């Protein structure tokens, strides 16, 4: 996978939140993917569990804004962004690992209580 392909997937992920579009999420993730958000929490396994997780996340109405330049290495991309909702924001770094078909095979979100900001 080329870097521009990985960056395009990051853009589509941000677009899914901007448009509250679960279909984009379903398009991006592999059927057997895993999501760990945040790292250390229960892992969502498989596309149906992942879509259920994102349905709740998208339903809360957040928007995402990149807060730095994504970094591509090997079969992965890491990118910092901010989740914005009325009255709060959250600084996150996501890491996507891709399978041979160019789908997200693993997503890990790095954030904790110190990354939540009121106001």
C-alpha cells in the first residue's frame, strides 16, 4: 500500500464522522478487523461489532479534525486528531494497520483521561 492510499483512508475516516456515515466505516474496515478504543479497553472484533461501536460513536455527533501530520510506516498509519463535541474535546492518536486488500485490519486509539478537555 502506498502512503497516499493510507492518507486517503484517514481522510475517509474523518469524512465518516463529518457526515455521520456508518457506510464509510463499513467500507474501510476488514470483515475480521479489530478496534481497541482506547487501548486497554475491550476489543471490538469483526465488522458487525465494529459497526455497532461506531454507530454509538457517530450518534453522539462528534467531528474530527487532524491536529498533526499523519505518519506512514510499513503497513500502518498513525495520526493525531481532536474529537470535538459541544462542551468538550479529546486529543487522540489512532493507529491503523492494513491488510493486503487495503482494508483496516486493526485500529488502536491512544488517549486517556488527561486528553479530555472541557469547554
